[in-house]
C-alpha cells in the first residue's frame, strides 16, 4: 500500500479523523494532525483493528478474555506469513534457541511488549487477531499473555508470588571485613506474673509495672542497658496468654531469650509457649528462676519440669544456663547479665553498620500531638534522621529519633531500639522497615503495597450481623464467616486481639479480621464494617461521636472492652448461643413533686401528681432538678391518701418516699423507669 494521510484513511474506514488520531495514540503511535502521513505498518494496524472490531462487536465488553472465534482467513494467512518470515529471520540470527520469560498473574500490554522485546504494534496485532481490544496500559491475564507469547515463539512461566518489599530491597551478603560486633538483643519471656517486668525493673532500676493495667504488660517495650561499658538491648514482651503473637515477634528479632520461671510456681502454659517460640527462632535460652526469696521456692522442681521440654540445666549435665534470681531483693541480677554477655561473646553477634538501615517495627501507635510513632529495632546498617523509610504501606522521612530514655539522637546503629516520627501512617507491629533511595521511591513502593492489599480486601457483603443474632445465623446456615474490625490503643494489642479471636474459629463459622488499626473507632471503620457485614471490637478505645450515629444508622454492632478475656468470652458465648441477657431501660412515667411533708417515722414525703404514664411500687426512679439528675435509686413507699398502692396512673395524686434520700424540693420531677430484658 502506498503511503496514505490520516484524513484519507478516516474516509476509507468511514470514521472521523479525530477518532483515528486518538486510536493511533492508544497504539503508542505519535500523530500530529489529520494531514500526517501514515507508515504502511500503521495503516495495516488500523485496517486490521477496524476489520476485527466489526467481527467481534459482542466480545468487546470482555476485553481480558480470549475470544475463541477466528477472524477472516486473509488476516490469518497474512499473520502466518509474517510469523514464518520472522521465525526464519530469528533462526538465522540466533540459531535454534527458544526464549523463556516470567510474567505475573496480570500484566499490562506495554510491559508484555517490553518483556517480549517486540514493538507495541506487533503485540497489538496479535491481540486483535485473538479478538482482544486492549490499549497500551490495559492489563491482560496470564492466559492471554501466554497465547500472545506463543505467536513470537516465547515460552512463558508464571512468576512466584513473593513479598513485594523483600523483592525490592533484596539484601546482598556482607564481607567478613565489613562486619562489626553489635550488642545482643535479649527477649524476656515467661508466664503471667512470674516477674518478667520486675526483673527488667531491677536491671534498669526503674518501675514499669506501675504503668501497666492490672500489673500485666500489654505493650512491647525496648530498653538498652550498659554493663561495664558493654551494651545489651532488652525487649520486654507481654506474658499474657493472649499476646502469643507479640511474644513470637519478640523471639524473631532477638539473639538470646531469658526465660523467667517463678520458683514457687514452676513451668506453666505460657512458659511452654515461650520455650517453643525461642526454639523455633533458633535462639539461645537462659533460664532465670525468679522469686527465690519466697519460702515456698523450689528451684529443683523447676529444673525437673524444664527437662520435660528439652532444657537440661548445666549443673544437671546439660547445656542450658540457669541462674537463680530475686527481682524483688535484687539478688542474682549481676550473674544473669554476666551470662548474657558470655553467650554474646561465644556467639559473636555481628552486623554491618556502614550501609542503609533495615530492621523491625517493634511497636507503633498514633500520638495526638506527634502523629504516627513507631518503636523500631535497627538490625543492620545505621538509621539516620532524614532517611526516607518504608514499612509495609507506611512511608515517610524520619523527622526525629528518640532513644529508650526519651533523648533525641541523630543516628542508631545495629541492635539499637529507637522511637521514630515522620511516617505517613501507623505501620503494623512486626513489619520490616527499609531505607529507600528517595522520598519518591519510598512513596511508590508503599503505594504498590497498598494496591496489593486493597485487592485482597474486596469481599462479598451478606446481610448485617451482630453478636446477638450470631447463633441464630449459624443455626440457619447463613453465617459461615464472622468478619471483625479491630481497633485498639496500640498496634501490638491489635495483633493480640486479632490472634485471640481468630483462634475461636470452628467447623461452623470462621472468624476473619478485615482490618486492624490504632486509635478511636472512626466513621470509616463503621462504613467498612457495614459494607463487609462485620462487627467492630474496640480494645481500650472509644468510638467518635459521628461513628456512633453512623453505626446506629447502618446497624453496625460496636463492642468495647477493657479486658481481652471479656471480648473472647462474649464472642465464644455468642457462637454457642449463650450470651447473657441484655437489659434496656424503659421510662414508664413522670411525676411532679408539688408539696413537701415531714414525718418523723417516714422522713420526707413528696406530695406528687403523675404527669404522664404511671408509677409503680417496684419502679426505679431518678429525681431531676432543673434538667440535672440529682439522685437515682428506688422508691421506699407509694401511697394514695393513707393506703399503700401498687401503681398510680396519670392524672392522679400520690405520696412518695425515697430509699435513703430526703433532699427533695417542690418542682422536682421524678422519672420512673423499669429495666426490661431485650429479646435477642
């Protein structure tokens, strides 16, 4: 075909010049105006496109599926000839080698052309031959891409799904000369109330326990201790049974585990879990037998119980270091620290400080004044103020760093825990963090992680569910999956609540956490729960005012708890249909006090008039004066004239006395109410 102008081609195809120009731009062909001349390949491309479009009108709505229909024989023959010529040319140039490429589950047409090392127009021709009308940036599925690659004699393999960030920040091994000694990272593990935090207090000579609710550590902490010029980093992980996930994270980032066992209590369920986590992480275990000051202390029994779990202490011929201590009396602490340094010396813990930092988020929360705050443990390299950082979907530039004593620092080397400011959002505890080359790179990587996570979040939305009707829905077979949204005061608690609730899954219903976050229950949390038919579980947080009203409108069940056991018990009971009854207040009437009488035997009597409803003998009452409730309690007596009565209706007068309350005045309004059980 001789060269043809755009407007002539438009006339030939019976379409507008504007449409031709737009279509060519989609094909990545740059055209200036309707007077521009088209190359033969470009003209052929347009002809084939419009020919194929006429034949495949019904398939254009399903652009990502390969059409089974064949296009006209002439196009097929032409394609076959060009392919044969191409094969002959390739064989001459490269011999008989067959190319092989790896592509993901979905790939854009442009990316596929680059992988195949083909002009975009060639790939477009093949796609149109298959009945697929795709633009340059449109995604096609793996099957379609494979069929296209076959046309160019290229074998296609599916890429293995890998952690996006780990792939992007692949670590290169360090040479022995680059490695330097680093402080050991020690995790303190053990059962609830065996004295883990008290032991850390004795080591740090400060008090942490007094700040924890009920004396139970509910958040992870990281502290650095200086012993004779040598540093040790301690992680204090919660001992509460529900915080298995946090303990496991603690074991994964540490070198040595101090297993605290109470001398008067012995090995308990969480002690066994701690042993398993430490063994799974392949770290050295040092046993600290605490509470040796107690009269009932029996260290030999503890040693005997430890043998059952594969820990044979040194004085019994094994290789597990065991130190008797008393955190309360500050005895044996120095010996314990000496043992930690000894293990560190033997193991030779090393890292390269002269490279970009990477490590783990230990804890993260949303601070009202400072924004997202993360406690991080640097495991490799040196973290500096101003570094662009990425942790999962969170990214940002480090504005400030504080050490474990709250002092501002400019950099942190390996095995150093620091608190950092400057992230875009609260990262997940246990997430790995990396230092990127620039702010832009960090943002781009984070956006890719967010996009990947968003795809996993799209779910079907059945009818609304609440804990009250959960058992009924399970019984009728409507409920196969209970979705929950978890909000807590810190990220570590989010993880712990999620793990504990998901453990309750059984054959009939699976519990799935849609979202876990830090801070108050917000309107967006309620909308997510509404769209996904989820229940919101709040731990140590309150809902915002707007969230409460939206929850009422959308019929979303919000449950708030201070103690994690209560949440577990409620959901367990709901799944078994055994939730305790809920009582709701029902106002039965209002009574106005119009005259006061004093009686030595009865106290103050209110001569009253029932304004509306009725008041009964067993009513609970609240006395309201100028809109403010001044007393809430029970009636002592209800009389009509001199007779005791069971109830008095609206429009009648009566005499009232109140149980343990006489400070009534004329004009006070008495609100009578009863507590009714709400049917589930």
